[in-house]
C-alpha cells in the first residue's frame, strides 16, 4: 500500500471523525449510568473506524467493513452511547461514491438488522419499539439518498469536465485542420499567381533578348507585355495577401478572379506567340467552381507556355451533365517535363490543380495526348448555390 497517496483531506477527515467519535462520546459517558464503563478496549473500538479513514480512497470496502464491525462490537458490548457513527457514515459514503453500491447497500441492511436486533439477542436489551425501528429505517434511507445525490452530482461534474476536454480537443484539431487547409490554399494561390505571371515575364524577356539585335521594334511589345504581367502579378499577390486579413480589417475591393477573366489569360499567352482557340460557354457557376476553374485554366496555360514548346492550344470550358468541364490541350512535345507529369504524380502545378478539383468533389486528369501534345481535363460538380450567369 502506497502511504504517499494519502491526501491532507483524508487526514483532516480522520482526525475530525476521531474527535467527534471519541471526544464527545467520552464526555457523554460521564452521565451514563447502568452501562459498561468506557475502558481501553472501548476507546480502541471508537478509534478504529476513524483511523481506517486514512486509507478510505485506496480500500473503500475493507474500510467500510472495519468501521461497521468495530461500531457494531462497541454497541453489543454495552458501552455508552454517543456519536459513534461518524466513522461508519464517512466510510459508507466513500464506498458508495467509489462505485461499490452493492457493498454499501448491504452494509445498510446489515446495520438495520444488526444494530436493531442483535442487542436484543446478545445483550438481552428490550425489544425496540415501532417508532425506533421506523426512525432507524428512515435515517438509513435518508443517508442512502444523500450519498446517492452527492455521487450523482460528482459523476455529472466529472462527465461535464470530460465533455469540455473532448470539445476543446476537437476544437483544437479542427483549428489545426483548418489552418492546414488554409496554408495549402494559400500555397496553391501563390503558386498559380506567381508561376503564371513569372512564366510569361520569363518568356517575354527571352523574346526581347533574342529580338534586341535582329528586330528591335518588337522589343517594345515584349517589354510592354512584361510590364502588364508584372503589374497584374502584383495585384494578384496583393489579393492573396488581403485574404489573410483578420476579421474586421479592410477587405480587398477587387473581385476574385473567375472564368470571366479567361480571355485576359489568353491575351497574355498569345503575347508570347502562342495561338489559342478558346470557347467558354456561359453558365451559372458556384463561387468555388468559378474560382477553381479559373486557376486550373491559368495553371494549364502556364504549363503550355513554360514546358510544351507548343505553337497552339485549345481551351474549352462549359457545363456538362451537372458538372463544369474544363479542357486545355496543346500540340507541344510529347515528352513530359517536371511540371507536366501525368495525373497527381506530376509537379506542383498538376498537384495543385488536382487538389483544387478534389476539394470541390471533382476530378482532374492530365497527361500526354495520343496524337501528340498534352491535355488537362477537369470535372467540377455544380451542386452548390450558383452565382449570376456570366
């Protein structure tokens, strides 16, 4: 038995029970006549129950049995009466609140029979009256009801604390998941914005360097495209950063990019010399599908400009059987570059597009075309509340 587990409250309760049970009983014994004098053995019986309360948390049932036996023995030996039940009451409540309800209820039944009738059989005391029997039964039932009430209140408080802990843990995990999803979303947005604009800037800068000596009049067009792409990249990056503002702070006034802006993507891609055949069928689109569709077209077109070596591309966007279908094809080289790998196993661009489609419950496939070139095809469900038709 680990005596270090005894708490201060156990010691204080044992001392209080001993003071009440021994001190007051010894004081009242001076006024009792025709009873057995309180001797050393009587004091030991009075002290045994309170002393056992020191280990009531570790051994609730044995403590209850010891307190019951010593109290009953004290009564049967004919010692003076008094508050001799203090230790037994505490031991009973401890056993009941510890979950030993059968042992506690059995001690009540045994106590009613033992303390009421054993003195008649053993010590020859008079038969108790109906009032005495009824009063003892009422007192024991009151004791049982009070202990049950305390036990239920403690169980309810413990369940409430456990529920609060679980809710706090769930809220923390949900916050972590939300933060992770937000980080991934921000990473995708920054990749889409920066990669697309910087790819166009890189291509236009290469064109400008190549034409500087041969056709210097074309350099102005390339530099103008670089200026336009860099300005738009700054606006897009600022829009992503504005989404990180805290609630109540100023929000960005510019609308989020959507499929209405595909023509601008095409214009910037055509500035690099790429021929683009685009057809966007107007439809009522949910915000998520509208934004994700724009980013998928943007990333696919960026891959065409950066890696395909293509001369032409084809873009088709429109509804089909409850879904938004996006197709981007080119006639570039068949060999896949690091960012043009098929499916979800490609580079960050393909992976970002796949994640965007999966986040809406859709699908995306990307890979080389049988006749040459590369194709990206996505299906985004249109099940949420749509915006106005574009």
